[in-house]
């Protein structure tokens, strides 16, 4: 394949996001990360749900599959399991991933398929004009809400942890360089990586704006936080790690941390599949049927 | 005897499935063709369940109203199946249950208790009275104390009775066959198919011991029918799973639901066979099941999911997604009684119109229905072939009756079908977007698996342009809609007529059916001169059968309330269906019911809508 330039990863199609939308930053970071990792566009698939955020794949020159509202994770996992050689990135909004798709969000953590999931969190349902998203705090009232939000806020990091995601991080849409590094690490991580991105929505979220975040965000790694969970930790050491994680994941207010919160090595679903698919991943579903079916053998148990 | 029905009833979880399989294999080893139907509750242990094994000199595809031989393993069976044994038939029962009365059968539905109370003119009839009613109806009751026999044999063999009591099923089967004068040899061969090692040894000894006991001579008897090798005996769910394997399935998803689960579990258990490497994923729900299968299909893997009513409802949006992005997808739908949770373990064909129409918007989908075990095997392959040929959703309809029914059939009938006709793009050199939705007269753009070198493309559940980008342009919308829907016309043109329908016999009275009424109606024809039968396999796109219906008195026979097939036939052919024979109590239509209903049609006494109500 020819050497690709950064520009080659950008599609001709122009984004139709509002001016100043945080999604632009995430798109740039994703494009840069794919470029810097020298990902082959023909072996890379970006999946998305439905929402403003979910339009992302159309703006990248890699395979792009824009699925249904809330269903990006199962579609992406199906593709990755069927062809484990693909680099798979799934993206979507907070409503997509933690509202309608919350069941898949949790179940995916239990599997640990090797891919990256990026959640664009603007705390609102952007594309449907600003209703409260599942990450908007109780009692908060963004400008398009007629009344304060009567429902509480999900903490995506804690939920990801409880579900079993093996790499958990948070980035910020306007810190494109930092985000790019996180995306690269998430793609490279072996297992299911979860990247929570704080994404200002200037059109509907007037509470948590660029200015609001600027005063609060800090980088965990600059303060010496070590997310790595080596194998063979004693129960006490693991407890300490988890306590530290929880403290940081719950921090939201005067200070808001970004960076990598958790990084563990856990067998992937692909590795677990071997238990009953002995030839996986050498023989993977996308290859088709390589050998004739032993129908004769299968029929033996039914013989009369 | 030309045909014979043996029924075993007892508590679920007590191994009566084992008993029925053993009986079926034993008589099959004696040369008979067999079919077995299974009725059970949505319960793990204790609720009433029964199985019928029907034998014939020809392959069997239908079941009777009345049985010849009933093995009642408990008191509840005695109460529930009163009236189900034909005069001259035999009832084998455990005399210890005679101390019971209807009110001491806690799992018996109140409705049945009340019906019995009314019949016997007292609040709580005893099982002794019920037994007498069997005798009055001409049934021969034979007391057989299964547990006592087990203990006696244990003592005789020097084996703890705890062990022989685990062979009650073998005892019941051996006693039945011995009473019928059927030789022991085939039973021993059947045991060898069923058990291994020490368990086999014990069961063999027990069967031999049962055969050593003196039994009364019955008026009924069962002879050997000339064993021929090369037959197999399997269920519809197993046949569908095997068909999927033969069709090259590589990825299957499912969320547990009766009666669909068996298929996925079978696939999961057989991945060690050559060519059967199917990744089976149990998902968090049916929404994930359908969408994950779509994701797999996009990479070029033959992918499918299997479900039943409630799960199918959840899949509606995902199926539309597959239709929109043109992903090949097979959804195997094991219908059960609906709506809602409905009758989880009882049969119905109530999802026909939903399978054809369910979901928002319009997209091309194919719907086919299997009528018997062999169909299930062949149709599963056709479903995969069509999904890949037309790059869209194929719904393969089965139902609970077929899923759990087993039939013996010649092994050579189970042959793999060619899986060709798929259009795939040849990868190119270079780099740039592919036109995934390139124009095609037949509506079928070449398939491009994700990961194809030389380029990339986009896909979206939104309406899209040739490259797969979102568009709301009216001209492009029309173009894509027409291109997608064209596939239906292509399919109807290309699919051979014998895969669309079969006119088994023509007649002035023409019966139409789909799915699992097939075996019943085919046998019914033997008793109904002048009646024809048109069996539909392809339900959508609807075959052009109008000319075949010209001038006929039309009758539909189906398992649902409203007569969905009748509606469909009328809508598609503009021909009036004169009689709708329907059944929706969760029990399959019997041969006797079908014959009776169609005789009424012939006699001109049948109403426009005829409801069949038999079944326990
Ligand atoms: C099943 C279904 N329900 C509702 C919708 C309407 N809908 C489209 S986008 C969206 C919310 C998007 O919010 P989010 O996922 O946070 O993405 P954002 O637009 O904020 O990026 C909704 C509810 C839909 N497309 N599908
Ligand atoms: S509504 Fe908000 S999230 Fe959507 S494009 Fe506009 S700014 Fe971005
Ligand atoms: Mg949002």
C-alpha cells in the first residue's frame, strides 16, 4: 500500500456539526491517531450509533458503519469477532451508549472484545435538540430543558469499571493532542477499551461549556496517578488500586481528572472463544467455510 | 397394525423424553418409521408433560387424536388423558395412584378439576372412578407398579433398588413392548444407542428382567417391520442447526428463549466437527443478537440468529437495519403461542404476517416456512443461500411443534445443497472509496466484506447515496428504495417454483397450508378423495399462485386465530378463501381433526371459520 498522509484519512464529506461543536476535536484526534498508528484504512472500521456524534465515520476514509441508535457495540463486536484482523473503533453519544444502549454497554464489559469504544459525552441528546442525557446531573437545567433534570447522572467511568472494561480513560474534546494519545493507547490496548470524552455542545449545553471545563480539568498522569494493574497483585494491593480508581472516577466539581484511570490485562473474548472453537482465531468466521462439513460424522448421533 | 401411537405421560424432569426416545428407537430398530411429538409446560420440574410416538409403515408426519397405548407414570396423567385412548387401547398405570383423588393432584389446572367434577357428578372424583371410566370406554387398564418392579428386579439382580429405580423409563418402555409382543432384540439395540458403559449394562439387565416376567396377552400386538439401515432420527431444531452448518454458517447469536435455544446449543456443542467452526455468542438480549449477527455478516461471515416471538419482536428494528444497509442475515424464527409471553412451550403459526411485515418502513425480505424435519434441514440452507444471494434478511419460520418433534428419515435425504449465486466484488489495487450501493438492474450490488483491500466505504441506517453517505435527496431516495425493493422481484423470478410451493394434488376443494400443517394434510389427503393440497414454502415474496386457485373452493388450515394465511392469499391473489380452518390452543392439528374438518367442507356443512379445539 502507498504511504498515506494525515490528509488521506479525512473524507471528502464535510461535517455538518454546529460551529464550535466538540465533535470536531474528537474527529481530528481520531484521524491523527489512525494516521500515527499507520492503520490501513481497508483493515479499519469505525462503527457508530445514532446522534450528532455518530456521524463521525462519514468523515473518515476508513470503513465506516453508522448503525442504529444504541446498537453500535453489538454490531462492532460482531464484526471484530468475525474478523479479528480488523481494527475496530466504536463511537457514539452519551444517550446512545448509556441511555438506550446501556444494556450493551454493560454486557460488552463482560466480554472484553479487543476494540476501543469512544463515548462523546455532551450530557444532552444533541441530534434530537437537547433533551437531558443520562450523564446530566440531577436538578441541572440546560437551556433547552423546560424544567430541571429530575433524573440522576450515571458515572460512565464507574459503570465501565463495574462492567469489566479493561482500559478506562477520559479525554477532553478540545485537548486534541491529549485525546489523540489516549485514542492511540485505547486502540493498542488488548481488550475492550473505554474512552469517555467530555464534549462541549455549545448549542444545547450551556452549563458545561469550554469555559467551565477550562477551569477544572487536570491530567491524572501529571499528578503521578498510575492506572496499571499488574497481574498477581495481592487482594490488599488490588483493593488499594480500586479505591484510588473510585476516588478519581468520582471526582467531579472543582476539579475533573482526565487521563488513563485503569489498565488491566485480562484475557480477551477472542482468547476465551478458543475454549470451544479450537481453531479460532486462525480459522475465523469471515474466512468462510474452509473445509467440507463432516456431515457424516455429525449424523452418527442420530443413526438408527 | 399399519400404524400405532404410544404415549407416555408424567412429570417433567422425570425422564419421559428419554423413555419416548428409547421407545422410538426400539421400534425403529424393528423397522418402523417413527415420529415423536412433545408437549410440555414452561417449567423445569414437576409439571405434566407427555410425548406421542407414532409408528407407520411409511414415513410418519402426522399425529392422531386417540392413542393406542398410554403409559401413565403418575396419577395426573390418568386424570388428564381420560378420553384420549381409543376403545380397544391399553392403559398402563401404577396402581399406587389409585389412592389419589383429583384434588390431590396439585398441578392439575382448576379447569380440568372442574370438568372432571362435572363429568363424575361430584366435587372430588377419585382416580379409581377415573380408571373405571377408561374401562367403560373400552380401554384395557393394566396395573403396573413401576417402582415395585424396579425393586423386585434389583433384588433379582443383586443391585441396590436405588439404582434400578433410576431405570423406570426403561422399565416402562420394556413393559410396553413386552406386552405388545414385540421382540427384545431391537430394544437392546436401542439401549445401546442411548447409554454407555455401566449404565447401559444395568439398563440391558433391567429390560431382560422385564421381558422374563409373565404378562397378559393383549388384543394389540406389534410386529417387526423389516429393519433397513441408513435411517436417522432427529428433531426439527437439530435439523435446522445441521442445515445451517451445511449452508456454511460461521456465526450465530442467540438470547435464550423456548423453543429456539436448542438450535444454538446444538451448534455450540458441535464446533469440534470438521467444517463446523461456528462462533456462537450468547448475547445480552435479542437486540444485540440481531445486530451482532449483522456486524459479523458485514465481514463476509455467514451469520444468523435464532429466536422466538418475544425475541423476534425485539429484533424488528435490527432487521430493518439489515434491509437498509443490505446485509445478508438469516433470522430463524421458532414460533410459539403469542402474544406477549403467551404460551412459551406450545405451538402456533401466529407470526406469519409479522414476519412478512414487522418493523417500520419497507425493505425487501424473504420469508420461508418449513413443514417437516427434512424441510428444516434443506430450508436452513436455502435461507442462507438466499440471504447471500439477495443481500437482505431472510426469515426462516419454524414453530415449537417442529422444533421439538422428531422424525425418522433416510439419511441420504440430508444432503448439502449448493451455496452459490453470491455476488462479491473482486478487490482492486489502489486506494479510495468503493461504491457499495453501485447501480444494479437486479437490485443486487456486489457484496464487499469489511476488510476488503483496495478501499473502504460507508454504510448507514439513514437513507444513503451510492457511497453510503447520508442523503435526504428525493431522487436518490427513490433510486435506493427502488433498487432495494427490486430484489424481491429478482428473487421471485429466480427462485425455482419447487422452492416456492408444491401442489401435492389438485382438487375442486383446494387446501392451502404453510409450515407444520404439511405432514398432517399430506396424510389427510389419503382419506379425502377430491381434495387437493397446495403447500407454500415461500411466503414472501408471495408466489404467483393465483392461476392455480381459479375456480376452486379454497380452504386454509393453520395454527393461529385469525387465519393469517387466508388473509395473505386473498390479498395477493384476489381470490376468496371460502373456509378458514384455524387452531390456536397451542396444540398441533391432528390428522383426525384435519380429516373431519375437510370432510365437513366436502359435505358443504363447514362454516366459513372452523376452529379446531382438540388437545391435552
Ligand atoms: C430507537 C430510536 N429512538 C430514538 C431515536 C431518536 N434519536 C436520534 S439521536 C438521539 C439521541 C442522541 O443523543 P446522543 O446519543 O447523546 O448523541 P448526540 O447527538 O448528543 O451526539 C435520539 C433519541 C432513534 N434514532 N432511534
Ligand atoms: S447539537 Fe451540540 S453535539 Fe450536536 S452538532 Fe450541535 S453542538 Fe455538536
Ligand atoms: Mg449526547
